[in-house]
C-alpha cells in the first residue's frame, strides 16, 4: 500500500512487459548514489591494499627469522693457499675500506666485522 502511495505521488511509468513501476530518479538522487558507489569502491581498494601490505609484512618478518637461523659462518681462508697470513689480509681489507671512506666513494665494499677464528 505504501509503495502505491509513493508511486502515485512521484512521476512514474509502468513497464509494458511486466507491469512493474519504473521510478525516475532526479539529479540529486543519481548524484548521491554515484557518491556512495565511489566511496564503497575506494574503501574496498584501501582494504585490499592493507591486506596485501599486511601479507608482505608477515612474509618479510618470517623470512628474516628463518634467514638468521640458517646463517652459517663463512669458512676461514687458509694460510697455505698463497702464503699470506690472515692478519695481513685483514690489514689490506681495512686499508682499502679506509681509502674508499676518505674518497667519499659510493662503493658498497664495507668491513662489517673482524673476528679471530
């Protein structure tokens, strides 16, 4: 009954095939529906971006944990290979690193640690 009252007050037509009421929407209603559709779409995209970012974050965290556990120490360089002692090699590496630091070079060569094996 309420639908028939609303149909009587609005400018409506009836579908010739089914006989259903076909309401006509004004410009304000069309604009409102478009804004609601845009808002729902952008909220969905933001949620998808968040889910993908969260999955990547979780994978990186799990990968870093496994990488630290699987890290093995580098094998020691034997002195018998070419007759140079390990202390001399460390001094050469440190000198090269100091040279590159003084030149402000963008070389990726860095001495991270020196330890006795």
